[in-house]
C-alpha cells in the first residue's frame, strides 16, 4: 500500500477534491512505477488520475457510517506522535 495515501472517509470537514486528487496521483504513480510520466504517456497518466479521483469521490460520497466524524487535527497529532516514537 502507498504510505502517502491517507484515509479520507469520515472526517469533519470532509475530504477536499485536492486531497482526493493527491491520493489518486499517488496511486497512479505507484501502479505505473513512474513519478513523472514521459511526454508520450502524459495524457494516459492524467486521464487515469482523473478517473480514479472521480471514482474515489463517488465512493466517499456514497459511504455511510454510524461513527461520529473524526477530527483532522486529532488524527494528525496522533500520527506525529507515532512518528516521534518511531524515529525519535
């Protein structure tokens, strides 16, 4: 799994289009094995990012949960604490 792709569901405020695009970009980079496509593959690369971002938006908009929304700052603080323990 791509380490840079973060969970985007059930946050207050909801995930932005930019966050979803960034996750889609990371996914396409991982699958294609390229961080920057060649000129020849640039259109296909961008089309894949757009398509995956649209599917991710549709997924996030259609999911339901009975749990209260998570706070972004709280989740980020926990991640920073884990990083501090891991890397000292």
